């Protein structure tokens, strides 16, 4: 059965703050570990009032230090924002602190607006060098060679698992060329999903890291005791998306009854497209939705995210999903 993992943006809810958000992330990670989720990844976003995971490597250390067995990683590090050597040192340090538990997902986008991208990296052409930067970064994780002038310490010899993230054909092609596992951002950009999967699987070249294609797909899952409760929880994400796409990013808003009925046709269409990879409902609805999504895509792993306003409801959603996954595994 397809493995389950968690993607956390460490959401900052209205009326809350980053300290509470980061504490909630650790609490959710501990629950995910107990429930049998494979990984717990955090995402790099900047200049976002509702996301607390900007310093992604630091938050990974926070979560890994408070858990024992679950893999913790980046979903992802936006590599054009950073020098490859710096990321090699950061994740080499994490791997030294938490051996065998650290993953490094790499993305090509800036994870922010263009003004903030300039403030982060000063060089907006850095994304053009993404393939070379990935190869350079991976080289720092190899054992050092005699006479090597630049070394990542910590980092060398760690062989931290590297993933390519993407929402277009570019990432699929690169992951296939390098023989790396591929994570697709279908939870917010599903338009190219089917085509990207075909490209990645058909062009995959086995490597020292991976002998066959391995795909992890992002999926929004909002689970609650009833369909109506789950749909209400989902309105927080819907509001956040509309706010972001209309230039008004903010903290995660509380649920609103009948929110969709207040939207104009353009906003409804945008949400229908961006959030089409979402499973929202009761345990039985979630079971059917997960089963259908996996059958359609052949995903090896699902990276589940849930921007839920109330932390207890968020934990409960992941508990329900874990129970559903167990029942599907037993039936397989």
C-alpha cells in the first residue's frame, strides 16, 4: 500500500503567533510518528504572514530533536535562494545530529514574491543554474577526495537523500535524468500532474541513488467525523488561497459556513483548479478519495497536507487518515 507522509507549512492561524505554530508543528510530528507516517517535511516560504517555516533547516532541527524515529526533511529547500555549499553544511549537520532520519527535497521556485526573492538572493538568474546547483550540492555529500579544496563539514560522506520537487515538466525531466525520487506539488498546482508523471517514469535513468522511478504526490486531506464538518474545515484553506491569489496573503483564517456561496465565478474556478487534488470528508469519503487518487496516479507515497485552523481538529484529521490508510492496507 502507498506510504503516507506529512507536509507541514507550520501555519500561523489568526489570533495566534509563530511560537504557537512551531509548537503545534512539533506536536503534530509526534502524533504522526505515533500513527506510523513515514516522513514529516517542512516547506520553505518567505514573506508569508501565515507560514512559520521560512528558516526551514532550523525548524527541521526543532522537529527532529523532539521526535525519535520519523524521517524529517525539507519539502523543500528552494535552492536558488541559497549557495549549494551552505545547504550541504546545514543538512550535513542535521544528518550528523539525527543519523538516518534527514531528507532533502529541492525546489527551483523562490517560494515567495519577486521583491522578496531579490532580498533573499540578489540574483534572479539563480534558478537557471538549478541543475548544476543540484549536482554540486550532491557532490558535497560524497566522501571527500584527496586534494579536494572545498568540503562540506559536516556533510561529506553523509549521502543525505535528495529529492527533486516540482509542479511542471522541468522537475520531472531533471529528476528522471539524475535518477532521483520525484515529489510533485499536486496539492496546489495539479495542472501538469499526469503529464509530469508520464515524463518522469518514461525517461527515468537508474542511478546510484535509485534503481527505479519513485513518485511522491502532494494531496490535501481534510478528514472529520462527517462530510459537513470536513467541508467546513476546508474553508480555511479556500480562504487562504483566495487571499493569496488576490494579493492579500495573511494568517490562516477560521472556517466560515457557506464560504463557497460568497465567491464569484472566477474565484470558484481558480479554487476548483488549484485544489482539485483534495480529499475532504468523513472516514468513508476519505477512504474512497484516497483509493481513487492512488489508483489513478500509481503514487508510491502520498505527502499529505492539511491547513486546518484548529490544531486539535488538524491532529484529528491525520488520525482519521491513518485509520483509513490502515484499513486500505489490510484490504489490499
